[in-house]
């Protein structure tokens, strides 16, 4: 999100953060059908007029909230495939166990049908998939994986495993998982790479 609004008074980053989280919370709980500027304003503790000074409508508000409030899945080159995959799995866990987790799930189901949000979400997903596939291809180029390794199957297993672990963790243990995300990611990667390297 930008922090200024034309020539007027600078925007307050703390207010913007509250609005982003409120927008993600409302979308995650109520979906697009229940997503309204007034509801987000009430959740954020500000007047509805303040939202319209920042955004022209709810599509723009949700798009900015996604951009600012959801953890990113990106390519990180640690120098080893193991380190790269641990970072990737940690990012996936952060996305699905963090404060925007319900909104992230809603986006999978609804984003394609929301005008003004669909294009941004599609671009975000394409960038995420490209980054993840680049990690695997780099591992193959480094000979850390067999040349015939299926990039798709490896990523399906890693990302799906991290995602399902986050989704099936009981609410009372989600904070613990969030704090130990890197540890679980490492265990998942260890298990997966051992299976990939094991003889047929």
C-alpha cells in the first residue's frame, strides 16, 4: 500500500495495517458475498469515509490487502537445494497458518470470479509457481537431484504436505506451529529428499 494520498496529509502506516488485516479477516470469514466496505471499516475501527478516501471500491481494497497482508512465496537461493526447500516450505506454512490463512483459502475458491481481484491473484499465483519450480530446476542443475526428477510431483508433495499440515493443525496449536514453522519445514524436506534419493 502507498502511505500518502495525493497532496494531503500523509497516511498512517498503522491504520493501513489495521485496514489490511481487517479486510483479510472479513474476506476470510464471510467470503466475497459478505465483504463490504462498511464491515471492514467497523472491524478496523475507522469511519467508512476513510476507506473511500483511500480506495475507490472493495475490489481495490481487497487487492491491496492481499498484496500487503499475505505472506509471499518467493525464490530464495540459500546455496543448497535443502536450504531452498526449507525456505519454501516455511513460506507455505506461514501463508496457511498465519493471520491471513482463511483469506488465502478463500482466494483459492473465489478469486477467479471477483472482477478486479482475479487478474492480480492470477499473476501472484503464477509468480509463486514459477519461483517454486525454479528452486527445483536449480537443484537439478546442481546435481542435487536426479536429472529425471519430476518438478511437478516434488512440488505437489512438498507444498501439499506443508499446506495440509497447516490446515489440519487444531486451532489451539496453530501459534505453536507458527513459531516452529522452520523446524517442521526442515523435517518435511528431510523426509522428502530421503524418499527422492532412495533407490527404487
